[in-house]
C-alpha cells in the first residue's frame, strides 16, 4: 500500500477532518512525508480542507 493510499484510506474511514500531525500519528508515516503526499493529493483533488489545516477525503 502506497503512502497516498494509506492517507486516503484513513481519511475515508475517519468521519472528522484531520490535521497532518494527526494523520502522521495514526499512520506512523513521517510528518514531512505526510505533508509532501498531501500536497500531491490536494493537487489531484483527492482531499479537501473544510477548515484551515484540517483535511478530509474529497
């Protein structure tokens, strides 16, 4: 499972928006890697931000 798949899966399972720090803690992925991957997911439209610094699956 790729980093992108892990993050998307977590966001789809979780009903509430999560911060990058929460995602890093829940997945065990390094925070810098989470930030980099989320930038890619945002550009692809896979995630959206309902409020500043929190993310959910798009």
